[in-house]
C-alpha cells in the first residue's frame, strides 16, 4: 500500500506550476496593456488591428483562477490544467509546424511547448500529484 502524501503540504512542483500560471496571467495583462498603449487607448483601432488582444484579459483571468486552484490544491484545478495545457501544447505545436509566421516567433514558442509538456506529464504521471489533489492512486485500491 502506497503512503499518501499529506494534503496540507504543497509539493514544490505544484507550487512552481501555480507560480507559472500566475506569471502567464500577468504576461497576458502586460501584453494587453502594451498593445492598448501602442494604439493610444483607442479601442476601435486595437480591435481592427488585433482583435485577439481583447481575449487576453479573459485568458489571463482564467490563468489566475487555475493558478489559484492549483495553489489551494483544488481537485478541479488539476483536471482543468491538464485540459488547458493539452490544448496549449496542440496550439503551440501547430503554430511551430506552420512556421509561426516568422522565425523569431517560432523560436519564442519552443520553450513554452517544452514547459507545457513538462507540466502536462507531471500532472498526468508524477506519482504524488493526484494524491495531493485529493484523488486516489491506483495503488491505494489494493
């Protein structure tokens, strides 16, 4: 029978994943503020030039919520993060395979694909992660 980790102690890996989620949320808000400022605060010009920019605050909020859930070891946060990280990996690989419009962008995407892959594998296969989020290990059922 495997020994379950103490749920009151957050593993370092989970802490790093939560901090990464918070930093992604902050980066999205900073990029949105930067593009808003470049367009002189004119929302219509920003919408015409880059309509995706308006989705950044929403994605940042989602990243903050997921990061908070991971920080507090909420079981739903692990499942949502597995799904969103999987989507990010597919999106990143697709953009990388398509040349990502310019070579500089392609080089910038590669580290995020690697980080997302490491997070996804840690959430899926690291032995104590499921247990610390309150889910039972397969070994505990015996």
